[in-house]
C-alpha cells in the first residue's frame, strides 16, 4: 500500500514561512502560565522562584491582559505566552481581538512550553457522586457551576459518553446497529407523497416507549433520502396511534424504514456510558463504563474555547483543546493567524466544528490532529467572489478523523468563498464527505482520503455542486490518494458499499480540473460528473470502481433538475458575466439558457483523457454515460484494463444493416380506429383498454389508449405485440420506431421479447432486449435500440429460442401512445466497446497498465507501461499525505482504529 507517512518530506518554502511567522524572536517578550502559578505574580518566570514570591500566571486570561498592557505601554516587540503542562479549565473560553494582534515582524504566539502538552478544557469537572440504582450514579450539578446550564455532552476519561437512548448504541456494529426503523407503507425514495409532513414519526409497536417527560426526548433520524440526519425535540406523543410529533420540521418527511433512535429519557438509561440530566432538579444520572474515580468527568460550559476576532499575526501552537459545545478555535475576520501542532478532540454539538476560520486572509491550520467533532473537522471561508480575490486560508499536514458525531453532513474539511487550500492531510472515518467545497478557485492537493462515507448515501470523498452556474469554477483537485469510499444505504436491505463515488462533481459543477489523482475502491464508481460542465479529468488512475469505473450523466431541459435550477443559474451568471475576473474562467462565455443542444442535452465542455482505468470485477462496467453528446465532450486517449475480460460500456450501437425490415406489418396496415392492425395483437388487454390504427399527417400509426388497472400488482397496463418473427440467437439487431403521446411527458417501452410458457414441470423463460425505455412527448421522436440476442451459453439464452415478438408497453394512467414506422433489422455485430468507440473515442486502448504492486495499493507504473505512449505523466505518490515536520502535533502518526470493512445490520 502507498504509505505517505514514510516520506519525510518538508516543503522548504512552506516550512520557512511558517517558522518566520510563528517563531519567537530573540528580542521578544515572554510570559508564562502554569497550574501552580499565581495571577498576582509577574508571569515572567517559567516556574515559581524559591521564595514563592514570583513566577508564572495561573490563568491564560491574565497572560492576555499582560500582553495588552505591554502593548499599551509601547512595547512593539514579539510576544510569546508559554503555557506549562497541566489542565486548564477555560469555563468561559478565552477571547482575543484586535488589541491582541501582532505584526509580521513581531507576531504574538501562544504556545506550549517546550516538550510539554497543556490541555485546555472548555468546561468544568463534575464530582460528588452518590449511588442511585442498577449501577447508575447521581450528583447535583447546581453547586458545581452548572445551575441553569442544560449541557448536551458529557465526557469521562477523555471519551464522549452517550445520552440515554433507545435502542442502545451497538459498539460491535456502530453504523449498522443500534437503530429502530419507522413504521408505515414503504414508498420510493425519490417519489413525492401527497399529504406527508416533516414532523410526524410513526413508531413500530415493539419500539414504542413510555416516558414521564416526553418533552425532554429527541429523535435522532435520517429522514427520507439518507443524506444526513436531524435531531428533533419531541412535542407530543400519541400512544394509541404510535405517532411522535416533533416540535419543528425536519429536513424531509420521516418515512417508513427511516432509521432513528430516541435520546434524552431517564427511562432509557440502562447501558454503561449512558447519562441523563434532569433539568428540573439539576440532577445528573450517569452509568459509568468504569469506576467513577478512575477518570475525571467533564461537561462543557462554553461555546468556543478560544475565539480570535479581528486580530492579526496570532499563533496558537502545541495545545490540546477539548470539551466545548462549539469549536476549539474560531478565527473571525482574522488575518495571518495560525493554529499549529494542536490536538483538537471531543468538541462540538450538531453545528460545532473543530477549528473554524470565518472570513479573513492567510490563516492556516497546520499539523493538527482533529477528531470526534460534532460536525466538521475544519471549516474555511473568506475571499471576495465578485473579484475572485483569494482568501488564502489553508489546512496543511493535518490528521482528521471520526468527525460528524452529531451531524452526519459533517465533513473532514468544508470550504466556501474563494481560494482556500487543503493539502497533505490524512482524513478517514467520516459519515459523509472528506472534503466539501463551494465557491471558487480552491486547491485540494496531496491528501490521503480513505474509508469515508460510512453512514450516508449519494456521497463522495470530495463533493461540490454548481446549481448557481458559478460553483466551483477554478477549483483544482490534484495528486490525492482516495480509496475505500463506501456509502451506506437501503437497497432492499441496509447495505454497504452503496451509492458512493471517489470524486463527485454534482449538479452542474463547472470548471474543475481533476489531475493526477489515484482513486480506488468506491461503492458505485471512482468519479461522477452529474451534468458537470467544462471539467478536465486528466492523468488520473481509477481502480476497482463498484458498479462502473467512471460516469458522466447529464441533464436535459425536460428534467426537473434543469427546470427548477435554471432561474438560479441565470441569476448567478448575470451577476458576474461582465466582471473582469470572471471573463477568463473556462465556460463563462455562454449563458446557461443557451447551453442545451438541439436534443435538449445540457452537459458539455468536459474532457476526459490520459487516464488509466483498471478493474477486475467481471460484472462491473467500464463507464456509464446518460444524455451525453460526444460532439460536445471529449473522452479519448485513455487506457482501459478489465483484467483481460471484455469491456462493458452500456453502449449498444448497430453496425451495418445486413437484412431488410423483419418487423411484421411495420406500417400498421389493415386496421381500424378500434381494431389492431394485421399481425399485431394484445399481450395484456386491461379492462377498458382500446387500440387501433390512426392516420397522422397521411401516415398510418398505431394508437394504444391508457388503461391502467390499479386492482392488480402486475400485468396491469396495455401491452401490444407483433406476431412471431424468426431470428438468430447470437445475432445483432436494431429496433427502431417513431413514438409520441398526447401527454406533456410520459414513458413508453419498445423492445424485442422471447417468452416460453411453463410446461410439463419446466419453468417459464422470458428474455427482453434492453434498454427499452422511451421518454416521449407530443412531438414525434425517433427511438432506436441496438442489442444482441443471447447466444448459447450466454445469460438469457434458451435452447428453444427461435421466435420473437416486437413489443410496445404503455403504462401511463391517461392519454394515448402513438407508434409509427417500426423497423427490426439484423446488423453486423458491435460489442459494447466497439459501440463506445463509435461515439468518437478512437484512440483509447485496452492494455495492462503494468502497475508495480496493485495488491499493495502501489499504482506506480513499470517503465514499459503502455500508458506512457498515451502521454501519461508520473504521479508524485511520495508527496501524498502528511509529512514529518516540527509543526506536526504527533509524528509518526498513529492512526486511530476505524472502518476497514463496513459492518452491516442483518
């Protein structure tokens, strides 16, 4: 396996810059803080003197005030506050502002004393425990600094404990276990349901709970789409109907089979590690997982541990920060500030981020270890979008893992604004994305992103969307090692891997460069361009995608995505179209309303070239494209290798026609207004169904009227078929027809079928050509499907395959389907790879790329790899991931335990 930690490379210029910004000058002023200090002392000594008359301060706030006083007295030198080892309770946090600033020549540095690790706690200790019952302890927190403080987190021995819940947390199956599932009628995820609301949960009888105070209880639920979760307070319960009504709406309706648990009821406190706070008596109940005197118990009392606002040139170095409702560090409108070599853990509620940089410029999070955050690990914003002025904020050489404890949209690093950077980070065990970005001109480089998307679906290691037409243009994703992007969702059962990509360019994402990345083992495919535009995907290695290796699926003007977002895209484009900074961005020369081609396809301007695509799964496809115009997108000069197996592309193109029209009565002669034409018959004739021949602009067409039968679950809509036609198993054919409807939009099916009824104990056999779906409108459209009939030994073949029928399905609930000019012709055979090449990919090759050791995730190429001839360039794998540096919180990094394989619920 490529192990970036073994490469102890220090980017020289970066290290020099950081040293210049954070080092204490020889002529600076130092103060000291220590647990055995005294705020009445001068703070100028690192330890108390022998007489105990002078020494360090006891509190960081006193050191801050000393720095301020020195500045007011005219001291313009560099200032350093050195903090000795020990535990510091910052129950109200530490706030720094403009008066605490330094300069480039004289920065202000708050740092751990050499080789020591001070711990800053954003809360207070809890003690004075008494037995209650069943191993549960109790204590009154009013006199311990928590009167009126309804804290939502509790820590024991440095570990976040579990608010009493039902069902109990399952440590053996942390993602797939420990859930209840909503009751009700199953409903397709993407189908709207009339009358449903966003605040009602139907509970199965076996999961119904009885609480003395239901208003204390919350529902932790993944509603409908399984994209993220809500935590909703209970408003009322109806024991007869088994319904829970929440105090506010969730993100989406809570539907049958949505997973959830209840939390915050004393009645559910029954497992080690669980706790409950009675907000009427201020009694805390806790069932410790170990002896209560074996470790301290803490609860947060402050939102943020350190908040820096409107300050410049301030550095925090070498601290451990934990226990806060919000963030460990917040930088707001700060400039040239650094958080270096810190350990951040156990901070944040549903919206709490480990380290948050809000606006400002040139602020850096460097060499930090960040874990167990309520939401994001790090968030960066800032920069000016109209002028595309970079903020220049960055996260470098950090180790980020196990984020999103409460909010499952929580990510490793979240970027917004303009010109942020994430580099040389190791990020793993996230519920959703490793890096999410909006805005423009960001740089994601040299990161190692692994074992991601553990709790959600429709997800990627990196993610962006572009519904405003502007996002995320100018962003570069390069030289990252991304692997084991799993995804977790419902596919007839709760399962993983599922519905996950490595690099996800969603919802019209435009103008992204994806270069030199290695992406391996993703639940669905390695990269997805969802109607992506003007993106360049070059010189990457994509290995072992799940269902397919890459996919670019576009919108059309008839789809809801386009119709609902076009006004937003037009508004975004018009806001910047005449601004100088935007004129040079790729693809900004055409407004969104002029983008669709003659067939209404939107996706264009994408380039996919000089990539290596390799996989072994015999069932996985090479690629998938939908609503794809090859004339407007360049996909060529790539290397494919399916371990010697044929390539599946999902493309079925007809070769040269070698027969006449084989369809019986293809122009529908000899019929009547309510009579089927000669050689055509009903296969399914539902009650009230009619069909006949209609003259349309002088041509005969077949009309099939809708007659959907709701009383049956199958065979419940009209199907018309031709008489038998004798065809060749293993032969290639082209089926064509012109179709339309009198409805605005509808779906029909056009296929060739073989059916053998069950006889004499032999099962029935059915085969139909695929694809067959036709999306039709009131205008006549040509539909053509190319396919091969299974040959002997192939899936779908039967020894009695000889006679076949052309088939038309009309499953609409109203209106009519019209069909004309049916043609069934035998063609020369093109396999799926040849069919793909017929779209324009003439220079890609099928060849073994000759990786050095793919079984060890070493995807460097041998000197004689055929990829070099395509212009493939070496990928600098030695620079991926964290590197050795004095600014690292720890080195070597000892990686936390996490998801090597995804545990699944039964």
